[in-house]
C-alpha cells in the first residue's frame, strides 16, 4: 500500500502538517491519480448489441444461467482449495521454524548464550520475509497488503491494473505464506478475499492474460458487468473460507464490496460461499485424520463458546458498550498512526529495494521484541495439556511454561484461540498489558509493508488481549462471580478492536457469530461494533477507506458529500475533454488512444459541423459559451443541463457509461472506409453483427488489438453512423433531445 503517487505540491515539506486526527483526507484534484480508469458497469446498448441479444433464444438463455451456477461452484471449490493449501503450508513451515527455535532455546537456556537463539530467530524471520517482500516489490506490487481496498475499488467500478491477474494470485498466495511464517504481525485471512476475487475473475473469463492462453470457454461473460458479479462471489467465497462464515461472506460482499446487487446474485454468491467453506472443511478434515467429522470450517476456528458457562446478563450490556468505546478510540489511534506512517513511506520509502529492507527490518525487530519480552517475563503458569503448541519453559520451574510465549511464540491464529479459551489465571495482567502495547505498534508498523498480509487477525489478537485484561480488571475490582470468565471479554474486545479499525458492522457481526458457532453473543457483538464504528468515525475514517484515498483512487461512495448540493458536473469533470466525430480518421483515433493525457476509458462521439478537426479540448472549447444557445458542432456541457445535473453518485456512473459506450468499438473492431479513389460506397466495410457486442471486454485481448498507424492507413475513415443506439437513458438530470441534437447516443 505504500506505492502511492501524489503530486509534488502535496509532498512539499514547507506545508503545514495536518491535524493528528484528520477527519477526512482532502477530496480535491491533487489526490485523484490519472492512472485509474473506469470499468463499464453498464452494457453498451448499441444497435449491434441489441440485434445479437434478439438472436439468443430461450434455451440459450437457460444455458447461460446454468453456466453462471457452474462458474460459482468452481469459484467456491478453487477458493477452498487455495485456502487449504495456504493453511497446510503455513502449519508445516511455521511448525518447523518454531521447533528449531524452541530446541535451540531449550539447549542454550541450560548452557548460556541465549543471544545465539535470538540471532537465529531474527535471521529466520528476516529470511522468510525477504523472499516474500522481493516477489511482491519486484514482480507484482499490487499483491501487497490484504487486497481488500483494491477489490473494493474494482467492484466500485475503478480499473486497478493487474488486480485480478493470475500472476497476482500466485504472488499473493506465496507472499502471505512467507509473511505469516516470517513472524510478522499479520494474518492469512484477509488476503483470501483478494485470492477468491482473482479466482473468480479468471474462471469467469475463460482465459488468462498472464499465461497468454484463451481457453475459448465462457466467452459470453467477457464483459465488465458479468465479471463484476463473479468477483463479488469470489470475495464472499474468500471470507467464507477464511472464517467458516458463508452468510458473513455474502454480507461482506454486500456491505464492503459490490455496488450493484440483485436477488439472483444473492443466491449465486451464497452458493459459492457454501461450496467454499464445505470444500475447505472436507479437505482439512481429511488432512487432520477426521474425514467424517468436518471439524475445520475455516482457516481460523475460534472454538465453541459454551453459552451456559459464559452467559452474559443485562448488567453487562453497559460494560460491552464501554468496550466498544475503547475499541473505537484505539482503532482511531491505530489508523491515525498508520496514516502518518504511510505518508512517510510515500515520501521516503518508495523504491522497491528500500521496501524490501524495511520489511526485513520489521521482521527482525518483531523477533527481537518478542524474545526480549519472553526472556524478561516471569509469568509462569502450570503446563496443561493442549494449552499451547510450543511451550517455552525458559527460567520457569519444571511443569510450568512462560505465558508470554503463549502469545508471541505461535501463529497469530492460535494465539487468538488461546486468549479466548485458556482458563482464568492463565495470564498475568502485566503480561497482557505489555503484549497489547507492543503488538499494537508492531501491527500498525507492519500494515502497509510491501508484503502480502491482512489486518484481521492482528486486530483480533490485540482486542482479545486488552479485552481479557478488561475482564480480569473487573473481576479484581468487584470480586463478583459474574465477571469470572475473561474469555467472553476477550471476544468482545476482539470485535471492538477489529470494528474500530475496519469499521464494518453488519457483516462483521455475522462473521463473529458464525466463527464462534454461537448466536447468543449476536446482540452484544452488534452493540460493540456499532459503538466502535460511531466513536472511530468521529476521529478518522476506516483503515480501508483511508488507504483507498491515499492511493488517489476516484472511489465513488454510496452517497454524495453532504455539502455538494450546489456542485455542478462542470466542476468535477476533468479537462480537456477529448471528443470523436461520428466519421473519424484512423490517424486521429490512433493519436487519441496513444496520448496518455487523454487515456480514458471512452470518449464522447459527437456530430461536428467542421469536418476537418475532431472536437477536442477543454469544456470551454467543446462547449458553447455560457448563456449562448448551442450551435452546430457544439458539445453541451453537463453543467448546462440544469441546476442539479450530476450530483447523484449513481447518476454520475450512468453519465460516464453513456459517454464511454459511444466509442467503445473504436479500440477493438474498426470499420474503415478509404478516401480518394476508394471512397465509393462499395469499398466501405462495416461491422458485422458479431463484431459489435461488448467489443472492449469481449474482443481479443488488449495486446492483440491494434489500429493501423502507417501513413497509408491514417486517412482511412472509421464510420460510427450505424452504431448509435436508441435512447434508453433519459434521466431527470439529462437535457431534452431538442437541447442537444449534436451529442448522438446521449440525448437521443
């Protein structure tokens, strides 16, 4: 997430630093990167598209619907298998690492020279992270982080380069394995959302850009609208595989991802989520020797919370709300610190080699801090069966283990389960306090490194630690038996901390309920998450939204800003506007598509009175003067449409789709007409019916598309006359047809 391009003005060291808790990152042109384009989430309903749709009979439509369900099943199966692969490899590599380090520590505890054990631990961590960071920084930088912000942007309609490539999936899976085994304060659950999305995009298109292979299947779905729906299913399948929460996965995709939704999509996404968690459960149960038990529904299993032993009363509701307040404040502090750290990385750590060095440094520091805390701790607890996977005795008596090692000397997922279910008295309050403080800053420092990693599990681990400490403190202060079990407070603290950082409510409530296999805690978890979100939003945005804006992505929120009621389209549109005529020279089209300054997803197609030049330039050039009637060849500005032209966010999407649809065929399927001696009507070639449908997304891959640029071809004429579609976009914000006769396909 540190590879952000900002304007030089924003990076001016003489500028006054913003407030420590910025309420929101400034929304202005300085933070909108030109490298992002929009996806076409509205079909190009031109004449060719409509004619081809009419040729498809009822049986063909039923076949397409069956294929959709088959693709969703494949998405679920492959996402579950990828999750199994990650879990098994992490378990074996991490187990090998911890066994080697434990044997070394046990050996040198008696002989002296534990500094060698520290060096071994730090070296192993740095070595794993070195490989994981190198493959991300130098091969596929978009695989860094959890990938959730990028997938949110993709589903929002923003084209993020390489975000759903097969190469990205390979780097993401390899990177998250190496990051977790390298001992960083990360989790492997968050990246599963990105992995599931890549799988969905690849299967639904039936081809791979990374492999340069076209398998000639599922060609009907090679358009952005279909791809978007399948990526939504992949994101939900990733959540389902990570937490064993199929319903939570559907709600996550709805709450955090998809900007388009319908009833049939809900069923397909739920189906993919169920298939994903069942595949993971079945394969891991076989791997663990419990083929018929199906006891591993997700990558992390929080264990069962006994409702009778850990029941809550009405008197604890205010306590849970107070924990939500604490989670919101701590989440805001986490996000604010990470914001400043990300800005530092933008300024000074933008080179790949420096990013790799930073990742290795964080890995070595994490191992060093953990070793020092374990070495210094004298919190010894009786060794119980299954209390931890790799118990460290160090200076404790025989039959005892160091409780600080139970939190640090393990994978984060197992540490969370230990804090949830270890019996009362398993942790000293000082141990929990030190662990919370140190791990909080380590997790904050780690998020944003050039490695594949998620923030879900570190957030849960931090919250479980201070939540358990909260419960122990209540027991000490009141002495009442009602506060006896700190496990439920660890659960509430985990929910509060995660909610305070990522600001999810509905989906996270259901995910926590499904992961704990307990509906009883649904109401208090909801209260905790809502409180954490409300309190956190007072100070700063959620972590994912913050990084989306730091990436300069033009993200379209559900609602327009409350102070934008008087804003016009003229004030938010980019300039200069590049327009194309209905009959255009190929040379001009080549120049427009080759010009990085006008590298947009689509261009308005206009009817121009002057046939010598295309309508190019800023709105002041393409549009008529303010207050003057539109003349021939005038492109009417959306700002002239009325007092409130394009304020609605959904309206802005529709307007862009209309503009981008008009010239979409120019990139993939040109129709040329020669001038001069070959200008007779018989020499004109027009597009066939099969050439028009979804040309940008359903045509050949981008590398195979080309427009002739030789001198002999530059004067050929590309004719768009037959591609204009009937007006299906008349909107309250659009001008009447008589107002704008020149802008064909938009006003008609």
